[in-house]
C-alpha cells in the first residue's frame, strides 16, 4: 500500500477549505484516509496552513510521499526539507 500525503476538499461551494491527510494512493480524493495531518485555508490572506508536525514526521518516516501541491505548500512554510542538490563531480 503506497501512502500519499495529499489534500481532500472540504467547505462550501465556491469556498473550499482543504484537509491535509495521509491516504492510500488508490483511494478517491474525498474518500477514505488514514489520518488527518492538518488543514489548508486558501481564503485567508496569507493562506493559512496548520500542520501537526509530529504526525507529518511519523508518516514521512513510514515512507509516505507528498503530492506536488502538498510538497510545495509545506516547502513554502518551511515544514518540508528542501530537495538535496545533486553532488558535484
């Protein structure tokens, strides 16, 4: 079972709010998930991201990979390590 850290949509029509969840990669976007890791509210200025760092670290240690969107959100807040530069030869 491959686990992804991704967004699931919540909120009203035209006013989305997202949960950051750990979910099986085969599960639908708004389907079942394993654990809620945080929230993302794009309507705040600036966008508000709340993440439970201990849960995020637990899932990363277990091999979970973030989607591109979640990865960029976490990097913008400094919660995800930057990609390592390739070794110079």
